[in-house]
């Protein structure tokens, strides 16, 4: 009797779900976040506003960050040389 194939999810170094994240999209989003934060403040900042400024879809932003707060924190860390991909 043949043995079942090992599922893709257990193979080392392979991805089974989702899309590859674009570093260009990440950088554009962080830049747009920083610009808008200076212009409108935290209360006025929205993912909906960041998306067109960055040229990135809202869904792409939410793939990288779970919330507006997480995005702002990441942008601040990157701006101060403490964060990265």
C-alpha cells in the first residue's frame, strides 16, 4: 500500500497559503502612514485614507498589520531605525 504524500504545510521552506508580501507595498504604506499622521493626527488617520496615498489596497495593508495602531507603531520603529521587515 503506498504511503500518503506529506502535506505541503509540513515541508520545510514552502508556503501553502496566502500571497507573498511585497516589500515595496510595505515601504509605501509606512511612508503614507507617516505623512498622514503628521497631517491629520492619530484620530484622523484611517486605513481607508492610507490606502490611496500609498497606492496599496486596504486588504494588502491588513495582511501586514492587524490594526491602525500596529501600523503606526511599526512606522515609528522604522523611522527611528528600530524596526524592519
